[in-house]
C-alpha cells in the first residue's frame, strides 16, 4: 500500500528501511522522504514504523523451550 503519495513510498519500503536499521521518523524523512511534502502520511508512516519495530523485537527475543513429558 502506498503510504506517502507525494513521494510514492509504500509500507513495504518502510519495513525494508527498518530492516536495514532505520528506527525513527526522522530517519525515514531523511532517507526515504516520507512526510516531507504535505505531511498527511506521517501518522500512517509512524504506525508502520512502530508495528515493524515491534515485530523485530518479538523475533529477537529468545524464548525458553517448553519440554513436555
């Protein structure tokens, strides 16, 4: 889905940027141009950013194995 219409930035591109190490809206603005024109995409971009950061945290948390008898 296109998040930033002005700069044609999709949610996939935002997630890829997060995978490459971006973690703030300021970094998304700097590197992708998100929310640099009209700014209407900022809430949606922030939501995509926040959700994907949460997914990354959940994937990196080591879980204890469960042993069944």
